[in-house]
C-alpha cells in the first residue's frame, strides 16, 4: 500500500489535516460540541513514530494536546516540522532517537515519550529502542481527550496496513487504549499470539511493572 503521507503538504494558514481527511475532520469538529474532543487544526499530524519494520509495535489511540500546544498560536519550529515530515515519509528509520534523547537540539525531545520508554532504554540501549520500537496511533490528529470518531480517515488505512504487516512478521504488539477500535480495524489482532496488554492503559509505560516481567524480558530480547 502506498504511504499517503508522501503527499502531505498543507498550505500555510490552513488546517493541518491531510487533504484526504480534511473534509471529514472539519465536519467532525463542527458537529462536536465539547472542545476537549475536537481535533487540533493547528498541530502537525502524528500517525506513528519510528521504524515501521520494528520488532515491537505499540498501539495507541491518538496524539494528545498539552497545555503549551493547546494555544492555537503554537507551532513547531521549522526543524521540528522537517523532522516530523521525515518520520511521516519513513526517510529516517530512527526518528525516535532524537525524540528520546537529543544532544544538539533539546526541543526535539518528547516530554511525553521519554519517561514511558526510559526503563526499556536502560535495559537495552537508545539505538536498539529507536530502531526496534514503532508507535502507531489509531488516527493521526491531536485532541485533548480521546473520542471515537464514527468514520475511518483515509490515512488510517495505511497505519492499519503497517500493523497487519507487523503481524505477518510476528512482531510483538503492545496494546493500550481503544482495544475495540483496533480489533475492528485489524481483525487479526484479536487472536494474535504475540499480543501484550498494558496493565495500566493510561500510563503506557513500557516497564516491568506495567507489562509484567515475562513480557518485558521478551521485549528486550526482540529489539
């Protein structure tokens, strides 16, 4: 399947949704009365992060919005935008490396991801985690709180395809929130033998405590 994010190029000043999704995303926002569920029109989409051929795949709901990002005047720096676009196009198979730790540009680091991946990095290495772990959101668009959208965006189909390919190569798949959505989108997940659940789907910490020792040690042996 062709990657739809290869053609992602929104015009300056317009909503940041992919052209394939734009009409439906805007319609959702118009119809949604609660602000916390609306999709942020000013933030870069974030459907996934990392190497799509990784041995460990973490399935999430959708990217959140922190206090700083909630300001509609917030924008990523040009370097951050370029980094995100390279990730979207799989031009850099280790984009998670600077997201976890950047010695040159601290702004690249993710305050959300770093603590959730820290124990795995300590148990293996930054290089192994950045190459061996792939994070996939159910859809690419940011909101303060998760809300199931009664429609499949065209760009979601590519993410579902990548998860299907991960199943074919027998990757470990860790699931957190929106289980029903993922099971419906990728039916093979339900009976998949290498599927692991977080004990706390809200924390999404890849750790002994949140996965159990057996599952955590299996992860470290695969990446």
